[in-house]
């Protein structure tokens, strides 16, 4: 598939998914702040049990969504990262410099702002990674509202930045948000990984064996204490992109098959399950407490400073050039839009502040929603003022 048509399909799916995410989040907020709130919370707490012999997985529906369905989301991210590294926008160092610098700034500065506001509260410091993330679906959804006024090169810059950002989030989750480790489960997971690598090296191109072992890998990682969604990324890196003969690419086939399900099913369902913040008892402190304030400020201010600042430094230092037909006002608009954390921020928040063991459950979502909404509105306004109607997409 030509690169341009691949990107066009990606952008259309992500943009439409972003609009659906907004609707799902709004619906969750509406239901959980209505007389039907008991149905919303009751649904998410429904116990779901799967048992094979002595192996039992028993979790409420919410955790099946966050640990199970989101593994497919991370599988898709892994497939996209591998494709981009091998033959896409991350295949040449020159293509990585500008979005890479922007992504690094967009991860470090928000985390620093959160840490500065919460450094005296050890219980709150676990949320430092929440404002690091960018929600590519939401950000592209906002850009889609501007139509052809946004250059394709700017969309490519945002997409590449977000892919690097997602890779950074995966590394952070693996290192900082894993629980107590089970040696036996890790050993079995390692055996699955060895089998996946062996199949890749032996030239196995059928998806079935990869998916079966990938499912076993997910169970092992789930039981190991490492977050289960990382099994999706590991599986993705083992699926071959290229084939020796004329067979279809297994990686591309799985990516194209997964993308609509993730964009229009899994992500909206995740948004619906995690964005239903109860507004009962909301006060000024709900916004000014260091946790929600640190998250909101990290997303809105930190992302803007980090992404725009590192982009500016990279260009002024001669390390990279601005994308074609892009002006600094549009770069500023994209930097602000990167503050739409939403999906990944909610996911990291669910790992940082666990219900029943943290006093800050719900506060993180208040900060995420506040920061993301402000970033979307302000980013759209800046993009609209900076983009000329005669810009070619």
C-alpha cells in the first residue's frame, strides 16, 4: 500500500475515533452524574471470571477493559512503531530528530511540573507520569475540524511525535508501574517470547501461531506483576513485517484488521469506562489541589513548553528543519494540542492511583479532563488563527 494512502487511512480513522472518544467521555460524565449513576458503576463492577483447570482470572469488568482490551490497543501501537522504524517515518535518523526532540520535551517538562507541585507529598508523586502522554486520536480529531487548512506535513509531524511519545509511555509503564513480580510467571513469559522470536526467525508468516502464543504470553504477564498490556507490545515486535515470497505482510494484515476495532470499539469503550467522573461535591479544591493542578498544568503548560521549546531549539541549532509549509504558529498549536492526554493519561492514572489504596482516585481524572479540554479548545483556536485557508493538505 503506498505511503500516502496508508497515512490517509490512518488519519481518517484516528480523526473519526477522536470525535467518537469525545462522545463516549461526554456520555460517561452525563450518566455518572444522573440518577442512572448506579447502573454505570454497577456495570463496571460486574465480576467476570475465566477459568481453565486451576488457572483462574477473576476481575471486575473495568479491569478486563483496562488490562485485556487495552492490550490490543498496545498491540496496535507496537505494530505501528515497528512498521515506522523499519520502513516509515522513524527509519532514518534525519526523520526522527525533530519529532523526537519534541516528544522528549513533551514528556520531561510535564513530569517536572507535576513533580514541582507535588514534591512534598510522597503519596501523590506516583502520578508524575500522568501528564506525559499525548492522545493521538483526540489530537488528530481536533486537527480534522480544520480540514485542508492543516498541511499534511504537520499531521505527519504530530503522528510521528505521538508514536515516539507512546513508546516512551510504554517504557515508563514497564519500569515504574509494575507490581510484585512472580518468578514462575516471568519464566513462562520468557519461554513464550523465545518461541515468538524463533517463529519470526524461522520465517513463520501465519498469524494464528503468533496470536495463540501471544494470548498465553498475556496470561503469563498478567500473573507476573508486570502490566499485562505490555504483552501486546512484545507480541507486536515479534510479528514479521516482510515476507520472502509474495505472501501478504503479517504485520500489515494484523494492523489493518485491528485498527478499526481499536479506533471505533476499544478506545471509546475505554473512554466510557474511565471518564465517568462524579461531579458530586466538586469544589474549588477539586481543581486547585496539587494532584489535579499538577496534571492539568503539566498537560496544558508543560506539553506546550516542552514540545514547542525543544522543536525551536532543534531548528535554531540546525539539527532539523520545520516541516514543509508549516509556520511557527502552527507548531505552537500542535504543541498545545499535545496536551490532550486523555486515553493514555487515564490509563497511567489507573496504575498510579488504584481504587481502595489511594486518596487521589478521581482527582487524577479531574486534572486530565480539565487539562485535555483546555488544550483542545486553546490548541484549536491557535491552529485556526495560524493556518491559512489556501494551505494544501
